[in-house]
C-alpha cells in the first residue's frame, strides 16, 4: 500500500505521522512516498525515517521526490502537510494587518491572515486534487492537515471532487486540558461530544465515568487552577458567558471573536505571555521561525535520536494513523473530523465544513448526527462560515471585491477597521503576495495603482505583545540554562 505525503519537508510532523502508522502491524509494509518542493528538507526527513525503519527491521519503503505526480502514483492515501508561501508569506499575513491595527496571534485560519492564506492555498489544493484523480488510486482518501482547514476542505470536496477528511488536533488538546483541571488521572475516563467548526468546536457534552460535568463545575475548576486561570482568560470568559468550553487556544480563540483583541490597551488583559499560544502577537510565526532555524542547527541530534524501538513508542493522538488503520483492518475508530455538514449539526448550514464526532471503519467515515449547538455557539460559528464561503468563492474566481467583503465580514477585522482600511489592507496583501496568487494576476497592477493613490493612514505598530525572534545561539543558551535548572532540581 502506498501513502503519499505532500509537504513532507515538515520534518518533525512527518516523522510523527509515519511512526504512528508503523505502530500498526498490518501497515508495516507501507510504501511512503514523500514529496516537497525543498530537496534539502526531503533529504533530512528521509534520513530520519530510514533510520526508524531500519532499526525496527520493517519491510516499509521510502520514495522521496520533488515531483508530485511521482509521489501520488498509485497512492491509496494522500496526506497534505503543505504551507503555501512558507514563512515569507506568513510573515506578511501578520505584519501587514498590524499597519491597520489588526493584532493576530496565529493568523492562519481566520482573520486577515487566514483569509489570505486561503487565497494562496486553495489553488494549490485544487492542483493536488487534479493530480490525485490523475495518478492516485480510484477514490483515494485525501487527509488534509493544512490550514485554513475549513476553506481547504471545502474546496477539495466541492470543487476538487476528491474524497477528503480534514484533520486537526484541537479537540484532543482541549480534552487533555479539561482532564487536567478536573484532576482526571486516566484521560480515557473523560468522555465527550465535541462539535462546531474547526478551531471553534464546543464540548457540548462532558462526562467522567458516566457522570455529567456541568458548566459550574468546569468553570470553578479553571478559575481555581494555578496556571490555567491566568493562561486561559478568554476561554474561561467564553465558558462563563456561552456555557460551554471551546477547543481552541486562548490566543487563537481571541481571533475568532470580536471582543478580545480590538482595543490595543485591553489586549494584554486577556492574554498571557508565558507561552506563545496564549495570545502573543504573531506568536505562531515567531515559534515557527525559531523551530525552522533551530532544526537546521539541531538536525544531528534529531538524527541521533531516530531509530527508536517503535514497540515502546507512544502513539500520538493524531487522527491520521487511526483512520488508515480503521479502513484497512476494520477496527472502528471514534474521533472528530472536518467534513460536510449535510444535516449533522441542525443549526449550521448544510453546505459548510463542520468539525464533529464521527466513526471510521472499512466503509469510510460515518458522522454522528442529530446535534444542535447552543444558540450562542451556533451564531459565532455561522459568522465564520459566511466568511469561509466568501473566501473560497473569491479564491476560485479571483474576485477581489468578494475577497474584500470576506475580510470586512471577519469578526475581528470588522471590529477594528473601516471599509476603506480593509480595501487598502487587502490591496497591500495582494501586491505583497502576488507570486502565490495566480488567480489575481490581472488585478495586481490595479491594486498597486489604488495603493499609490490611497490616503489611508497606516500605523507603525509592532502589536500589543510582540516578542523578538530568538537566534539559534539564544535558544541554545536558554536550553542549557533550563537543563541546568532541571539538573539542580533533581538533586534536591
């Protein structure tokens, strides 16, 4: 069986996914076809995986290529881990909106950054789908990890016409947090139904060993927690007002809603800088940049630590390997998946992409239906769904006017910017990212002229909580200091 991985140069993530798959005895003969535009990254990930396969004496094989058609040839499963535009475009997604007062923590799923990321990603997704239909097995399953999740999955299903499931780990991460604050020793004792849209999914039912957990108990547990009471202020506030807990991190949830990042003087009231994910301005961009630089320096250590005994490897909670296992062996897997609504959630649009509870077996994906979200949760989701729908349509047609309307209707952007500011911001982002936006080629020159004649006043603003990207030397020094502290603590 052949599994193709597009964007396999996402080295650490690719190794995790492959290790997860190889933990399934029936999948040990898999051919992994790795594809990336970076030959250097492919060579690094190939070395890591070769060492894992060799050390465990698996019959699995690796194919490594920069040609997508070669990787897809005969593939039964296709995993997408690509980031179109890389860190260069990502930096523009964060920094250009700051000129207009839009402070993003993640900026890759919603808000100005996420919408423009979708404009870059959707044409690529459709190219992937075209090649999947041309070269892969008939009805090959496309497992999409790339953001913006809902937009990409929507495009692949409706316009790429490929069997697609969107995958994220936000639900698992949120459940782990809930288990910790409720002091559940065995995470499997926590049962839940989680439903909504990607990155705005809601734990609408929570039980511990059959006992229902009500809002008041969970709210009190978060308020009393010594760490999360400070790190999760947005999520706690939303839990109090909406009555249910959200999957997404404090920083990312604050981008989905219009109330927490619209006034610069109030942003720091809602965020925490102990870790980027709790609200730091451009935090995800900073961490991605540092990891990229650090990995190149630390690759010999990664290689030295590869070749582990996978019998003792703790399989991750990523859905990918479990889906493939379920379809190949019939062992049923319950998880949370991004797919068409088609009536699963009664108070969200039929055509939208939801993230909700489902099951996978040999016959494919089966979603648990009959779900109704609390009215406030549904309203928040519908606002983002409308933005997603406009964004997908704009990306397909190269429609600048519709793209600007999508950005204008984004919750956070709309709370901060005037229509004229949105029009100028989108023009600036289109011009800066023109090499990744072929569908807007005819509009770029017009956008340049509009910018030259614009009288919009822009800010020279770093954001409310921007932190410096650390050099590899600084990271190495901090790592040594941390290890020294840990060594001292272990001797006490």
